C-alpha cells in the first residue's frame, strides 16, 4: 500500500519491480506476449533511475493517466501526488491500484524500447502504406484549423497516430496484466478511460467478441498490419452486428 502521503523514489523503485513481477506472472499463466523482452528490461531497470515529480498539475483526476512517464533508456517517473488522485473524494484502494496501473504502463513502454520500438515503427509504416486517404483528410482538417505549423505533412501525422495507437495498446496490456492479479477498483479505472479520444476500451470490446488471443495476435504477431483506424472500423462492425441481433 502506498498510503496517503507523497510518493518517494523508493516507492517508485518498489512499484516498478512489483509491476515486473505481475507482468511476468500474467505472461506465464496466460501465455500472452505482454512484454516480450521482459527479462532484458528487468536487467536494464535494475540500474535505472526512479524519480517523483509533479506531472499532473492540472488536477485532471484519476483518469487523466498523466501520473507516470518513461524516459529512455531506464528512467521511470511517477507523480508525487498520485496517492491523492481521488481528491476531493476518498475512494478506498483506488490510489494503490492506480499507482500499480501507471507503473505497469511505464514498464511496458520500457519493454517496447528494449525491443527497438518495433510496434511504433511498424504501425507508422502501415499507416503511410495503407491509409493515405485518411492522412490526406486529416491534413486538410489540420490546415483548416490552423495546425499546419505543428504537423507539417503525412509523415508527421502518421507518427502521431502511431504513437496514439501504441499508447492505446499499452493501456490494454497493462489492464490485462493487472486483471489477472484481480486488483481492486481496476475496472473502475478502466471504465473511466472511455472518455479518451481513442479509448483503449475499444480493445476490450473487440476482446469480448474475438478473445484475448486474437487481440494479442494483432498487437504482437501482426504488428504493422493494424492501427487506430483498423481498431475503430472493427469496433464499429461489432456494434453493427450487435444491433442487427435486435432488428426485427
């Protein structure tokens, strides 16, 4: 338990290695590639840096998910105020589970870095290769709204979409690892992510129809063949099929 006090670097160190243990257990028991390079990542993080900083200063609440960050090659930072994430409420067990969730999320980012950020690079190439029409439409909207100075072309937009996809599946992988441990209030946290622009709950909706092995096949074995656009299309098709069951 992290308690109702500011986090310390020692807390971050402990949470990181607890997260590695929970990922390892889930990966072994479920036979899923949550972190394919976990042993190498574990060894690198043994010599890592663990810090606390003020990361979530806007008071965004427990679902802003801005309570942690990974800085290559081996630094993990958590928000010093994470134990008070449920302010002004006081929800038992939520801060502790959110601390484990955010730490697991950053450990998975660290594992992706260990693997050369393959998912990011393969997804970016897939978007450029398969979704040129969507990139064109996206750039048109960006330029009309005056954002052309920030995103200057298809390659930068594809990079942004790839980063968003990787973060979405990182949330999903963290959720699967902690769901296996049955941490309290985890579904409460997960439900709150539905308000994100690209909610990772899309993947649990797909999982309910296709199974967890199918989702991990997309993430790992078919890396470079799927992205946000494909996930949204698949989610919409599931909704259409479900609605069809109730059509007279």
